């Protein structure tokens, strides 16, 4: 047995965080100009990942703010 084999942690699911179920509203329409889509298609991969992470974190903050209004 290797180091840490007695920790009680088994398989690839060990240490995962269970997230609450996400509800998606289908009545919200998002319009994106073709020029924006073209600029995203031409981005460098590292810049695209950075933008996606920033957008995701801002979306999470916004969803918490909107959720608190209900």
C-alpha cells in the first residue's frame, strides 16, 4: 500500500464539492452581434480562457445579487 492509502479516501470522487442544482430560464434572450462573435473566434487561446474565467466569476456574483432580490 502506498502513502495515504489508509486515509479512507477512495476513487476519483474523493474531495468533490456537491453543487446546488442550477435552474436555467429559457425566456431570457441574449443577442450577440456578429462582430463580437468574429472577434472571439480570432482570440488567442490564453486570452480567451482568461476572458471566460472573468466572465464566469462576474456571472456568479450577478446571480447571487439577483437571487437575493427574490
